[in-house]
């Protein structure tokens, strides 16, 4: 299970380092996500607003499976510029360069 939630500290979404959680996932557009999922459970917008106003943890019976894909990336190229972030989870692997065909790579890099 994944615990997806909003945060009262909305300013955190503007931080460069957002690895401040203990395993759950902050959702920037949580209200939009909740609306989509709760419609599936038969909730109206007024019911959603009433439950939100109560500030009580509430369950909803969502019928279908909704896959969640988490995209973890520490390096990417945008407009020809390379960007990197620290690998805070230790997922990056140093490739075994012994098996790299450098002649093939040179064709594409030059």
C-alpha cells in the first residue's frame, strides 16, 4: 500500500530537496486526485467537502485497481543541458563499463 496525502506545508512543493518524508508520498494536486477517485466510489462533491470539513480520517470504497507509478530519476537532459540530483535512495548503479561497445556509442555522440 502507498499512503498518498496532501500537506499543510504547501511551500514544500517549491523546494529543490523534497525528500522530507518517512515513506509516504505528498500529492501536489491532492484535491483533483481525490475527486477522480471518489467519483468512482459514488461520492458527490458536496459529500467530499463535508468529509474534508470534518477533518476526520475517512475511508472510501474504490472499486477498481488504480496503479500508481513513481518515477525516480537522478539525471536527465533538458534543452541540451544535463541536470542531476543526489541519489538519496541509493538506486543508481555504476555500469560495468567492460561490456560497453564504445565504437557504437561514438557514432551517436559525435
